[in-house]
C-alpha cells in the first residue's frame, strides 16, 4: 500500500462517428499528447480534500460521512463521484488529498472530465493496492461518468485508458487499438465551449421526432467509420478526407454544426486539407482537418477565419502511473 500516487491520462479527439456512437454505432477516437494529472495522498483525517487550480478550486473538502449524501460542486464532481464509487465497490475508506493538474484548458473539449475520472480511479487502485485491470477501470469510470452527466458513450474514457487510436463501440462493447502512429491532423479551436450533455439530448429529441430519417444518418455514419478504420491504417488520406467531409455533412443534418465551425472547416478545405469536420459534440469546441501536405497554409487559413490552432500529437500513450 502506498501513501501517495500520481497518475496521468491523455485527452482525446473524436475522429469519426460522434453522436451515432450513443446509438450503438462505432466511432474512432485518438488520444492526444496533452495530459491530465491527479496526485492522490492518503491522510489520517476524515476529509477528502480536492485541489484543482486550473478550475479555480483550492482545498474544497467533504467529510467521509457525507460522500454520496451531498451535491458536489461541478468542478469537483467527477473526482468525488469516482472516490465515492471506488470506496463503495471495494469497501475501503480513508481521508485523502487529491490534486489535479492539466496540460490543456477544460474548454477545448479534449475530455478533461473523463481523463480526471480515469486518473482518480487508477490512483486509488494504487493507494489501496487493489488490482483493477483496464476493462474494470473502464467499467468503474463509465459508471461514474453516467452518474454525473447522465449521458455518454464512454469513448473518451477508452482513449484515456488505452491511448493510441481506437475503434470503439458504445459502452465499451468493442475496443480495438488501430495500428496508427501519427495522424496528419490540424486542430482548430472555435473559442466556444460546447455542452456535450445538452447537445446529446438535442440530437435525442431530433431523433425521436424523425426516427426513420435519422436512423439512416446513423447507418451512414457507421459505414463511414468502418471505411475510415481501413483507410486510416493504410494512410489513404485522400479517402479519409472524403469520409471526413461526408461525416461533416451528416453532423450538420443532425443540427450540431455552427457557423464558426463551418467557417473554420471551409477555410481548411480551401487551403488544401483533404477533408475537415467538427470533432466531438459540435456546438463549438474543435474542428479537425486531415492534411498530409500544406499544413502551414491550412493553419493560417483557420486562424484567418477566427480559429486558434491547437498543436497536438495524436495516438498518445494511455493512462500511466507517474510516481
Ligand atoms: C462528444 O465528444 C461525442 C458524443 O458522441 C458523446 C459521446 O459519445 O459520449 C456526442
């Protein structure tokens, strides 16, 4: 048993299949080299203390006896729900100090909540010396995320745990690591924070009132993911670009595109990207462009259209113990 464990996990970018993955379809996600860190220390107190300076949280504390009985502030909800579920599942308990740190802003849509959930559970398994394999880690983290935000496929948890580039089916039914080292991606940030849960609900209402038509869109998204799975591995970026453009058109039909996303996506295409699409829930956050060539020109065009370039490496390693 250790008194102090630090764990890190990567953020993610959705490549293909967002929203459809909520309806049992596959998606493809890549882990990025921007990480979240959680240090968990055991204490002799009866308090769980959380420090999350990037979210403006300094020494927020909750009594052990209040875990699961009080509403946690949203900045610490994923961390405290992870602790609550871990303690209940493994019948352990201790005072803790948990400190989180991030390489990236929580507004980018890189999946900071999921990465911090994975880090917290992994660190607790080290603190209490409990073997938790990757699939069990996924299951506990997925339960945590569903309890906190009510919706989600869990694809971001899979990226945080396994890293690399992954073919994923909702709820973790299928998780396949794809043999891809680096993707020629340009990432543009809109400057607007999207609210994933409300966008997922919005698509849900749209689906309810247009079931037959939206079902066809999800089926087409599935086809795109299946094709992209092959074309990404062989590096056929002309075809990957076509698939990105088709996927973007379908996401637009679901009502999750915005003018700002469209501006950045069109700018990237005009500047030479083989294809470009939004990445994630839509409504803001990031867009991605595939660009084996003319990367600089695409970056400039995205900036001229009002976007911010986020420089990331893809297929980054998954969760790991740092200390
Ligand atoms: C959000 O990044 C991607 C969605 O498919 C939600 C999810 O899969 O959890 C919209």
